């Protein structure tokens, strides 16, 4: 008889919806139905039951084809690669649990590697701004229960975080927000008229790359210098700026959710710096918070785990014994690859083949490359070795960090295919093999 498992975490985006209901077969091996989940999250759950899924490590042969090998062979190849390399890079960690991140850090320290995560190509600029200016944030629960004004700046959750608006920000009825969407003002700031802008109360169509100027205009109004701003700032009329600033100042509780459109347009970390400063200015008269719209479901995790272990959240150079070094631009993945400074590469829980510039990929391909991922992706297809692992949140339990830095215990709902191991077990076995090789 089929069994329904409730309160399951979704392994898709940083919203980490934890109200998913999964119906599994009576033998616990197949997912039959998924409820309370977006279309993309549902596809991840359904993928686990696909018969054509990769279930053994695949080693590239001289003729370019792949040959199935055992996990023991794959672990031996990876361990020898790391021991031989002078400066290997272990990158990714958007889609695995915190336990695996801790084990990978142990391997990286043993190998004298550079350890980096997806933040270096997405919200790394947010980290730089937070180092400079703090992070007056909150939990998503506080936004749901308290916020009467929500700003989406440079983000489009309708596509990237499909249930964010319905669970946390726009539509839910919270403890102090009983009217739901009827009691909230939602403002979207974006150069495009996105689907998020379509359902918002106000859309400010900022000129591409001019967010910094618009933040400064809002700060001037909030601080009482509205008479000094020009008639048009960043493509937005002064009247609109004054109207939105008034809404912000009169909010009971507000949250700015910002995305890649802000931290990857001209200005990068300086844009986020100004967004944080605006939040601080608004807090002189009312209550405002700010939050980064993190992409993968546990991309917040490595920042928390490695900060605890090494003192830095990303771009960790562990080549010097007993000392961690972080300097984005010097120790960040793409910069290292573009300078051809790394001589071995492990891609885990992300797709560097799709997300890195082609010139960086060309340099990486000169050296041994391993991809650790449940799925076939562009990175796995150009790797020397592809090691499949269990899907966290579906076949493997573990801790993940939601975009608001709240840790959530993800559950296992079905068993992985026979023989398939977890990321954590894989890295532990690689570490043990490295110790054997160096003994």
C-alpha cells in the first residue's frame, strides 16, 4: 500500500519549502506523487525514480566514450588525482547537505586545495558588501508574519523561487498580516517587466546598470533631501521615487529581497552596500530588513559551514598548511581557472560546464576533472570521471540552510539505487584513501 510522507523539504531553490508531501510505493523504492511543490521541485523528486538514471561511476576512455567502473576505482582515481596535484580546486556545493560540505573541507585541507562554492559566481559580491556594512536581515517567517511592504529588487521569484511569494512574502496570511496580499504593498525594481512585476502593486523600471544611483536617490529622500534629487534618476521620475519612498517610510515592517540582477549588474557589491545602507536609514524611523535571494537550496550552507571551520565563507585557499586564505579575485574559481593556476578540478553539486566562461573551461580541461552529481550535466560530459551520488532531500537526509540562514533537517523519502552512496560517504572514503596513499 502506498505511503504518504509529510513535511518533506524540497531540494530545488533557496526558499527550501518544507511542507512537501510525497507519496511513495509500499516497498519504499519509487515516488508515485508529489504535492505542495513547484513544477521544478516535482521534477527533481520524479527524477529519482527514473530507470535510465546513472547508477555507477563512469570513466572516460581514450576514444571519448564512458565505461562503468566501481566506486572503489572512482575513489582511488580521485584520491590519486588530489595527492598528485599541486593546486587542485574543489568547487560547487549548491546541491548537497552540510555534512558533505564538512567532509569535503577535510579532503581539501588534506590535499592543499582551493575550496570554493557557487557564491563566487553569484552572491559573492553580497558577501563583500556584508563584510563592509553588516546584514540587517530577518527570517522568512518574520517577513510572512510582519511585513506590510515587500520590495523585490533585481529578482524574479515567479521564475527562480516559484513558491516564495505564496509562502513568505506576498500572499500568505501571517500573525500580524491577516489580510494577506490585501494588506501588503509589493514593489518590484527591475529593468524588465517580469512576471513578478506583473503581480506587484508598483514596478519601477530602473535603467540597466543604474541601481546604485536609484538607491542614493531613495536614501536622499529618506534623509530629508528630496529637493536636491533631479527630475529623473536611473530612468525613474522623481514623483515615483517620492511615492515609493513614502510607502517605505510609512511601512510597519518591510523587507528588501534582492537578487542577481542587483549584485551582477554594474556596481556589484557596491549596489548591495547601498541597499544595506538604505535599510539602515529606514530603520531610523521604522523597521526594515534585507535578504539575498539565494539560488540553490543549500548554497547558504557552505558559507555557514566553512565560516565555522575556517573563518571564511568562500574562495578558500588551503594550499598553505594550517592556514586558510581568502581573497576574491585571487582565490576565486574563475580567476584561478582563467590564469590556468589549477591542475585538478572537482565539480560537485553544480554545473561548472554550463556556468563558467568557455575560456575558463578550456583551461580546466587541460587537467584531470571529476564531476560528482546525481545527474548528467554539461560538466559531467566533459569530465574524466563522473561519480553519481544520492539526491539530498530525496534519497539522503541532512542539514541544509535556507536563504535566511535557518538550518533545516531534510528527510530521506526513498532509498537510492542499490550501491549508490551519499556525497558525505564519498568524501570520507576519498579522505581515507588519500591517507593510505600518503602513509
